[in-house]
């Protein structure tokens, strides 16, 4: 049986020392080994940004896609080969700016896969501009007087758009993040984890210390019920999106694939494709 070491390769990450993305890489390697996967049973699809490099740093099938397009590729991979466990990963700019349309539709579509966003509230690869998750008033090279836009709250967006598994974590909590990724890969449907991943080089506001002081662990809240959507929305909103843990899980909704006639028995077959060709030909 594979261990997390089997998911290592000899490519040295070129992330800055201290970047939160290192922990996310380690958590994915641990989680997929813990749930019993072998390297050839996993596909990791990434977008563009510092975080997008992750698909080259883990010993498994990898695809470094174009900006904002990790989700359509990942959903296609899963539909074409249902035996694979599929993880898509990218940054806050990738997922909530150029890729936002895909993200919303993936939340509601519920393909059986996992999406991990490495959220550093800034564009790191292009050396520090305001991103969709940057806070109001956030000063960067692109907003020197402070951002005048409200930030996107990824988990609130996911809850509203119909995601069936919504969680949030922090790179500093390797154990908690590993556990959430294990749960996400075993969830039957689309699982979303937003991970606060400090950019130590360009974001001097949302630092490790800032997150330690501002994040609330859902486990510390008395009687928090992750199966109640109304409770999840209320609690996340009350904490301004700054919560950690499993926020919401709905096991009752069927995933996308299982609602397609014959998919459970055969997957997508050439016969299906021919049928689609005929159908499209008549349009
Ligand atoms: Fe990480 Fe920021 Fe460096 Fe990119 S620029 S590798 S996000 S610390
Ligand atoms: Mg970013």
C-alpha cells in the first residue's frame, strides 16, 4: 500500500520559503495515501498561479491547465475515467476571477471530485496585486489607495451555489487540512475546500499570525451542525467567512454522473458519443 512518500517526486518546488502552499502539497500527499490510493489512481489538475505549479510536485497523473480552466478539465477527466480520484487545485485569482463562471457551475453540477483553492488573498505569481478575495481597503500595487471593492467569500459562494461539501482550512493546520482532504475525496459529489495559504512575500496583512488570531474553529462552537445549510450560512456570515473546519455536507444529493442513464454500469461509452453526435447532427 502506498504511503505519502510514494506521492513525492524529485521536482523541487520553487515556492518562496515559508509559502503556505508547501503545507497543502504535504496535506494532499498524506490524505490520498491515508485513504488508500495509489499514485496511478489519482489525477491532479491545476490552474495558473504560484499554486498552479502543484500538479508538477506530486507523483501522480498531473495536468497544468490554462488560467481559470482547471475545473472543466478536471470534470472531463472524471467523466472520462470514473476510476480515477480527481483533485483540481488553483489560487483565488484562478478560481474566483477568470475561472469564476466554471466555479459556480461546478458547485451546482456536483461532479464527484475535489476542488482545493489555495487562497492567499493576492496575486502572488505576478508579484502582488489585489485579488477577488482581498479585503476592502487592501493596499497593493494595483490598489495603492486601498481596494474599493468588497471581497468574495468563497465558502459563502459555495453554500449559496449548491455545493454538497464545503470546508475551509489553513496551511498552518496540517492535521486538520489532511483530515478534510480525506473526507473530501471520499465524499460522493463535488467537495470544495478553501485553504488560507499565506503569501509570505507579497501579502504582509494576511499572515500566519493574522489567521491564528482571526480564524474560529467550528469544532469549538457548541452544537455546530454541518448538515444544516441554514446554520452553516448563518455561522459563516456571522464570522465574516473566517471559520475553519467542515462547514457543510449533504450526502443525500446524487452526484452528476449517477444521474446519467447507464453511466453507473458502463461509464461513458463510444455508443454514447455516437448518440450525441447524431443528436447534435440533427440540430
Ligand atoms: Fe507563495 Fe507568495 Fe512566493 Fe507565490 S509569491 S510562492 S504565493 S509566497
Ligand atoms: Mg492568489
